[in-house]
C-alpha cells in the first residue's frame, strides 16, 4: 500500500515521535516571582512575562479554545480556517481580525506585533507553513504548539492521543493567559458532555460489535482514521471499533480493496470545506453510489453513513461534539 520511500520516512518518524512524546509529557507551568510563566511545550520552553495581550492563533482549533475561554479581547489575528466557526463563538470571533483563510505570511503575523503565537499543527511552525518556532523566538515572540500534534501528522505514534490531551491543552492555554479558573470550568463542561454521550450509548446492545470507518479525504487511495487520532478517541469513548484500529498513524492512506475486505458497519464521511478531490460530503456520497465496487459495501447499500466536519475529525475541543454526534447516530441506527 505504501511505497518504499514512504516506509523509510515513517521509520524515521517513529524515532522522532518517541523523542517528542517524551517532551510532550511536561509538568505544569512554573511561575516566577514577577508573575511570568514557563511551560515546556513540544521540546520548547514557552516563557511569558505576564498574561499575553496580543495573541495570534494560526489554526482554527486553537482559536476556538481561546474564544471558548473568553479571550477574544487578547487576540490580534487568526488564520487557517477549515470550517465555519462554532456558532456559539461566532459573535466573539467577529471581533478578531482574520489574517488569512490558510497560512498567513510570516510578515503578516509579525505585523500584528504579537506577544505570543499559537498553532495546532507541527506543519504550521515550519518554513513550508508560516515559520519555525526558532525564528519567532529570535525576535522574542514565544510560541505554543498543541501537545497533541508535536510531530508530523504522518508519524506513527507510540501512544494514541487521548481526551486528557485535549483537556490539558485547554488548561495550559488558560494558565498562560492567566485565567486558570476558566480552563477548569471549560474542561469540566467538556467532561460532562462526553459522559452524557457515553451514557446514551451504554444502553445499546447493538453497538458492541459495530465497526466504524472514518473517511477523511480523497476518493483514490483515501485517507482514513488510524488508531491514534480524534476518531479513535470517539470510537474508544463510545465502545465501537475503529475499522483501522491496527494503523498507528493518525491518517493512513489505504485502498478501497482493503476497505471492502473490512466491510465497516458505519461510514463517517469528512465534510471538508477545501476544494480537493473527494473532500466535501456531497462528493464522497456521489462516489460511494457511483463506484461499481465501493457501492457494494453494506453500509452504502443500507444508508449507514453520516457527515462530520474536519474540525471534529481533527484533535480539538470539537472532538467532543464529534463524540456527541456519533452517539446520536448510533442511537438512531439502533432504533431502525
């Protein structure tokens, strides 16, 4: 399924992932006598002299955490939007300048005079993204990277991402901005929502042997969810089986022949707003119906599918919303 070069790259990434995983399990922020804080984050020290007042968020998921913490007034820019903002956050989001729909330039970020820059993915802090963390550091601008994404997305992970990693990110951002009590309140709310979703599904007998395929993107050699990312969290929390629970990377690229052999009971289809081949929900459903081989999947014949946004399928606080929506779908299927 993968070329020799791809296998060699992943072998190297295993080592990288192991190194960075160790750095991701850092202790709580240390506070100095002057009120500054230092946090070890993905192998880099994040030091702020006081609560930041001019933050730039380079990804939607970090933006939505900040908005959920009531920090819109501390934000001078956002970027890399993959979905419409959570409707509950739309009013606050409208007050924050949008620097770009995708990656902004390094110069555009610096033009906001930020006192911290946050990103959700390792790729955004590279020369191919915006700029590496060292370049920001040379100018005295601290950076924060989601601890769930310290390493490239293609890297096989030694351990899967857990809900606790999402809660930890919420609390770390709250601590950095001097509002720890807001972080505790938000994580408590998220935990309650997950518990309620689990409770709805725990009553169902039909879910115990249910396998779920999470199809993210592309129709030819599709990207599906492996055992280490947000969809795997959803499956574990609700007691269903991820169809690719044997793949250690977040988004392995597979063949339709292999998917047909696994014959999943439910298809979760990524509804992505970007313009790539097979990215949107309508394009995926058209392909499932039109392809002579794929249309033979029982889940296609029986209409057992649902859409899910890219923000829900990637590691973010919207993963909790994904858990809730998947629970609702399982309840619906049980009633058929």
